[in-house]
C-alpha cells in the first residue's frame, strides 16, 4: 500500500501564478480579464 499526495487544481494554479515571471503573469491576468466578465481592470 502506498500513499500518494495529489494537489488540488486550485492549488496547482496558485503555485503556477506564484512562480510565473512578471510578463507571463500579466498575460495570464489579461487573459482572465477577457474571459471572465465579472472581473474588472
């Protein structure tokens, strides 16, 4: 029997955001602003 740890998708996304370079992070934010009508700039 072995134990495996699985990261939740939200946690994986959070880790990716924290590790992203500034330009990549800005691109991610811009993309989310276009996709999600609830977000405002």
